[in-house]
């Protein structure tokens, strides 16, 4: 399944709420702040790479370009491990919704091949963060009750 924007849907002169899709990142609020930021950055990188049209064009400072940022915005929420597990299950089963996840193995290992081996061996561990992109009303329903990450 492909989730993303067609070129004609990218409206840089409109509020983020007018975009057809919504992007949220949900992080395990029990993690230390450094690990929360790491987890959020990792799933955001995956979403930025996988979801067509999510990242806008570069901005020109007059001294050179600044790489593009998400033009639809991104809300970062916190939740418990149980909430993340439930959200992951519901989001994966929801039509038209993109999900990137970061399991514990990603923060446990320091070599990507070790991460791949751990996940492949069923040792991924619990989900520490999710990036969810999909129709605005569907993403709102999926993340209802979760608060902004402090």
C-alpha cells in the first residue's frame, strides 16, 4: 500500500489542517528525553523517506538552500507502551494508513546488521515509537486520548 501526496495535492500556501493526510509521531513517554528524541527522529526519517510528497521543497536563505521540511506539519504525542502497542495494531489494520515503527532492538544495538538479526530472530522487543500518516479523520480517531509529548 502506498500512502502519499500527488504533486497537485501539495499546497504550500494553505494551513497544515487543509492537507488530506495527517502525520503524527507517538513516542513511549516512559523513555528518557534523549531516547524519546532518538525514537521520534528515527520513525520521522522513515516516514519522510517512504511517504511521497511529505517533505516540502528547500527554502532559499539568500545564502543557500535549507533542506525541505514537512509541509503538513507533524504532531508529536506521548503514550504508554500499552497505548503504543494498541495504536500499532489498529493503525496497521487501517486502510490507507502508513506506519513506521521503532522497536527496542533499534536502541539496544549499535550495528544495523545486529538490529536486523535481532528483529529477524523475533527479538525486536516492544515498540518505542510510531510514525502514522493517513487520512486526517482516521489518524485523529486512532490517536484520540493521547497528549502532546511534554
